[in-house]
């Protein structure tokens, strides 16, 4: 079976990835599945709260401990789900924020041999701050803290700027690129990070 395309939208929190993914699903003439790491974390919280409340710690846990014992397994499950979808021939829009070498290497090791369209989703720090303030569901400064790492990649198959283009126009540009049947090679040129 032919592997499904993985459309990796690389951008900080509040850069517009989710809005682009929603528009791509509306506009696309090929079936597209949208997998968001936020959904995985929300579903985990709901699952624990509703099904296994005794699994929650009885006292507050240090944030770095939660990253190791909670975030890493959920991120690994997210990556494995992307791989499974592609192996089933399903096209996947990946909506995540990879903010450290460990998570990048996990994604790279598992998926670098798969067809990946690597899309840079950009906007300025000033616009990210404005969006965080208007959204109200993100810590102000979160996108700033992610900015340098997220945009340290210097080569993409395609780049879009959500300050200059609407979500619909960004989606249209990405879908046009997919329909042009160009080679997706930028992600394969990357290497593991130290």
C-alpha cells in the first residue's frame, strides 16, 4: 500500500497551523486527516478525569517531572499515530510544536523515511503576542519562547506567512503545491539534532 502524505506544519503556538489545517480539509479534493498534539493532551486529560481519576497524583508534581513522565509518552503516541495513518495510506496534516531536540529526534527517527511535505508557517513575534493576548487560552510569551528553536530550520518545501495571507489562502497555496506533484525533499535533508 502506498504511504499517505504527511503534511508537517512547522510553526510556533498561535502561528495559525490549526486554522490552516481546518481550511485545508474544507478546500482539499483529497481526503485529509488533521492530527493535533493538543487533541491528544486534551483527550488524555478527559480520559483520566472521567475513567481513571485515581491515576492522577495526589500532590502537585514539578513541571520537569510531568514533562518526562507524561508529555514524552503522549508525544510518542502522537508520532506513532501519524506513522500508522501514513502506513494505512491516509494523508495527515500534522499540527504540533516540536520545541526540543528529544522530540525532534523522535519524530525524525520514526518518520524521516515517510513522504513529508515540510511547511514553514511564519508570522512575526509582535503578531504572535497580539494573537496570544486576543486568544486568552495561551500564556503570553509562549510563542516567543518557542520562536528561535522552531524557526531554526533553514529549508522547507514551502513557506506561508499568516500575517500576509489568510488561513484560506495559506491552505490554497499548500494544496496547490501538493497538486503540482513536486518532490517533497526538505525534511529528508535534515539530520538528527544533538
